C-alpha cells in the first residue's frame, strides 16, 4: 500500500501494540527511501532506529538550520522530547514550522511521526505546536508531507485531524469514549465494534482504509527487521 503524503492513525490502549505498529511502519518508510521526523516524548525510538542512522536532532544544533538541512538532504531524525523541558518544545515548534514553510517552495516526501498525539494535537486545546501539526496533517499532501498519529487516548486527539486520516490501525480499547471514536470511523454495527475491539490481543488491530477493513497481526519490530513487508494479514472482515 502507498502511504506517501497520507495521514495514518494508530490507536489503542497502553500495551496493545500500537507503538510497535508505528515502529514497523516507520521502518518500512525508511527502507523505501522516505525520510521521517519522529516526535518521541518517551525516548523509546532512539535505540530502535540507531541501526538505521536515525538519531536525535535536538542536541545543540539550531532548529531552523537543522530542518532546512534535513529537508534538502532527505535526512531522518528524532526530536527527543523525553525531558519535557521548555527548550525542547521551542525546538520542536521551530523545527516543524521550518519544515512546513520550506516544503511550500520545495515539496519533498517526508513523514512526521507523532507519538502520544493527544499531547501534541489535543482536542480541546490550541497551541502553536498543535496548530502547525494540524496544518501538516490536513494540508501537507501537496507539500509532500504525511503524518503518523499514535495515541492511547483516542478521544483526546483533535477530531479534525483524526477523522481525516486515510489509514487506520485500531488496536484494543475498552473505554466508552474511545470506543465511540472507533464507531465514528468504522462502517460496521456499533454492537460489533463493542464485541470485537475489546477482545483484540496484543499486536492485533483492525486495519481500515477507503472502505476496506481487515484484521491484521503486526509482528514485533525486532522480528520484522529482516522482512521487506512485515505487516501480516490475519483475516478479512
């Protein structure tokens, strides 16, 4: 499947396998030659992507210079937000704003991976970072920009962004508010969603795109490193 310049939503409770799914897809993008910028609030992507040469970029380099260099040269990088300091947020805003602006005159394929998306693109709060990420999600296609949103709090992610996603990987959720989000996305009976979704096991998800729905089983990221296309289809709904 061609995800270039698209918005992808990966949702599910903690421990459902959503971050693993995001890593597998991110790996596939990198291996296919599409650079990624990963917003990593917990520092969990750094070790996973060392062997791909994807390293933190916010380690003293000017964010504008770094973003221009990364965009022009097709470099991938991680913005390490694990310390949640004001400087990190200032860096993030400057970096992604620069990517957005330079892509206007120099479109080039790139994905922005946003872990804990409810923190950066929240439903009921506006801030400069959220505004830029929302513009990228909704209008980035013409500039070559796609986005992967990853969240354990489906109901708290900006609905304008979430409902405009073109690919969904919906892992297990149990809270009524999160199930309601799934009901707004999936074109099947609500009772069926209430039955199927809470019963999903770790690594299992409902894949949905353009009217097509499938059960998928996503392999562990570490086990998928040697595979060209590690997304494993379980069965079609």
